[in-house]
């Protein structure tokens, strides 16, 4: 009996540990965005993660040195399960360099590193780094290099490319010019897997990569697992051309969620991510997706997928205008739109 009780306690502890929230730090630079764009402390990824019950997000808005406000004390990232390093910082800012919080050679926890442009000489890397960074202007698609990688979970990669943004925008979330993604050539890298890169790019070494702990990039040895991202921050602050409040496609948003889950040590779902903004209610109303007695009313001839609020696929319908469903809250995906729908009876 005592052995059974001990095993039960151990099991409960393991379950509690598995269900515990992961503490994630989101490091971003204090800067102004374009009029009407989301601010840096509330971009679409921050909104997504704050609504995620598996993540306890701390947003750290700092200066170029990684200190908050007028403080000279750089933030301490040692207590977090995972770190997100935002592209908002300039590539030459001290925050990327040795002795500062986001220096790749001393990262204290697995990190989503969204700044390809910092991986050059006299920036995050030394004076002899051969790395060169490039913008992929007017490119909205990513070429998928490793379709079986969990970063693509919940995404249809059968065409070997995915569309990650709806329209190209600039650094501050305006439409002055179009750039969505970046990539690096020339870096000498060992221990990294290139997962994807902007469609049409050649000789890519770093873009969207999975860097195992111990990976070397030129003169740096990376001490923790890193998922390198190369997406312009304007994409995360531009509210889009529709009522969704987001310029990322569902695939682009899912790519972000999956990358965060990977570095945080959370099992990656097989379902797409859903943007939690209340503006989705507006989008669903325009699409005429709403709960009725006994199920969900859809626009005529819709191809829809219905998920539980926890992300489990309940059923799919092809060329339907109605799907039966019991009382409850659901997530309904039609095309690139995904909305919360309540069936009240």
C-alpha cells in the first residue's frame, strides 16, 4: 500500500510539473511604431502568448543596452525557461554583444532569436565574421526545408512552401515599403539545421534554423538550443488590411507559436494557432460564422474545421453551411480565418 501511495504521489508530481506554466521572457526595444500599429509591448505575438494558459509571459521593454527605463542595470534573464529576442533592436545595439543580455554566447535559456542582421561582424559576432545579411523584399512565402520538423506542426507543407504574411510592411508597421523576412549568407555554422528561408533566396546559411546547444556560428559557441527567426518586426505590429488585427497568416502565426513552444519545452500541438484578439469576433460576424441551436452556422459552401477550445479537432465539413455541435465554446477555421464561436444550446 505504501509503495502504491508513493507511486501515486510521484505521478501527481509529474503531472503537475507537465502542466505547469513556462516562464518566458520577451525582450523588446522601446521604440515608436507607426500610427495605428500595435505598440512594441503589445504586438500580435505578445497577445498570442499572454492568452496561452501554458505560458507565463514577462514583457521586458528595454533600451539598446538591455536596461529598463533610465536604469543602468541590465535585465537578468537567468530565471526564465525560455527567451524571445525581438527584432525591434537594431543590429548594432549593445544588447546583442558580449556582456549584454542577448549575447548568443551566454544565453541562459533556450531562445527564439529573431535578428538575422545581428549575426555579422562587429555586432553579435567578432570582427572576422564573414556573415552577410539580406532583406527579402516583396516575398511573403517561406520555402520549407525540413517539413517533418515540429515547427511546421499544424501547417500544410505539402506544397513545400507556406505563406507567412498577408502583405509586406516596413520596420514600424506601416506600408511605406515591403519587407517581411531576412536571411544570412557566408556565416560558418556547425550544428544547425536550416528549417526554412524566404522563397527565392540562395546560398542561405541562417534564416529559420534549429541550433542545437553547442552549435558554433563563426567565433561563437551557442550554449543552449536556439530557434533563429528572421521576420521583420513590422509584420507583428501592422494590424493588417482587414478586421483581424493581424498581418500574419494563420500559418505564420502557427509558426511563431510552435517555435516558442519548442524553446519553452512544451509539446507542439497538431492544430493551428488562433489569434485571441476580440477583433476576431468582428471578422467572424462579417463571415457569418456564429453559434445557433445545435451547432455552428457557416457561410454557404464553406470548407470548415471545428476545434475544441483546447485545440482538439472535433470535425471537418466540406461545402457546408452548418456543422452540428453540442453546447460549448469552439474554434472554427474557414480558409485563413479562425474564430471563437459559442454554441449556447
